[in-house]
């Protein structure tokens, strides 16, 4: 009996050690995206979003509700887009390595939110999912390589701890922008110009995903090593296997300073695009 209990504990510990995709942007980042989006809404659409959120017993605001998909994690496989090491660009809105990913998730919940036959409970869930999905697709490591689980298997030390994915999710945001999501959103939104909105809001999810994927392959990010038409985990090791040692990166102030503007840009783009998506999806519903 004691041996059985011991084996069970060991099994649970092993499962807990399996790396999973981290939460994109962390709570603050997702709230910033959705606060920007909320302020981008047409007045009648903002009222409709407020009405739907008011029916939610757990979240007082739309920005807070955008973390619902991670509390706890819902529809796990739909939070990211996995590709192989030889993938060079995202050009179609298909999931390269699975039946489900962010592409069909965004499409499905957009249709539910805009559907005349959807009830308020369905619309509320779709609204919260969409807020989260658009944030996810703009976090570069949510469109990345399957074998290292979107940089979860690249360890970091220095000013950030844990892994490279988490560094972009929350560490840089927390260190440089703070935790007041509304104040961050207001500051970033003041930086958005009319030409920015024109350039960003008419793009489709495939463009959003490809922007993220191309960012992950830039040398300064340190995610992968270009070689032989692919992007290798290490210069001498293309694909990370489960039993191999994880490589380590040091996150210093220079790294943070280099990438802070990119993180701010992705948050702004996500907010503007989410606002445009919700304006389209709820246009008819708000006029009933």
C-alpha cells in the first residue's frame, strides 16, 4: 500500500514537471490589451460589452475578464500556434500541427459573438475568449516552435527568472511598466496615431500571427539559431528532445531595454485590432 502511494506521488511529480505553454502576457498584459480595446469601441458597442460583462458574477470589467481563459486554463490547445523548425512564415490561417489553434478559436468565437441566435451566456463566454485570444496571438512566443513549447524550455537567469516565455509574458512588463493596467493602457493608447489605426485594424489574424512568428526569429531575441533553412534550438542541436539539457539565457537590462518597445507595440496593436474586431462582431447586436 505504501509503495502504491509512493508511486502515485512520483507520477504526479513527473506530470507537474512537464513544461506547458505559459500564459501569454500575464494578467497585466491581457488587461492592458483589453482596456485599450474597450476604449477603442464605438459608444453603442461599448455599452453592449458593458452590459454583457455586467452579467458576469466574477469579473467587474472587460479588461479583468480577459484573464478568464487562464483562470483556470480553458481550451488549452487553442492558446497558441505550433510550427516546426523549418517553417519560415505564417501565410494561411490553418493550424500547421494540430486540428485546433488560435486561428479557428478566433473565428469560432467571433461567429458566436456576432450570431443572432447566441444567447447572452454564449456571447459573454465568446467575448472573454476573444479578448484573450487576440492577446495571445500578439505574444510572439505563442506562435513558435513545438519542441521547446514556445520558449518555455529556454531557461533564464539575471533580472528575470524561469524561462524565456515568461520573461516576455510578465517579467519585462512588470519591471518596466508596472502593474497598473489601466494607467499603462491609457499611456500606450495616447501614443497610437490615426495612421497606426489605419495600418493595424484592417489586417487579419494570419498577419498578426506572422508578425509574432517573424519576431521570434530575430537574432536579438535569442530564441533560435538560423541554420540550413531552419531555426535551430542551439547552433549544434536543431530539435530539443525531452531528456536534453535546457539552454540558459541571461536577461540583463540591455536585453530588456532592447525589447520593451516591441512589447509595447504588440500590446497596442492587439488592443486596436481587438477593438476593431468587437466593433464588427457586435455592430448589429447593439442596434436591437
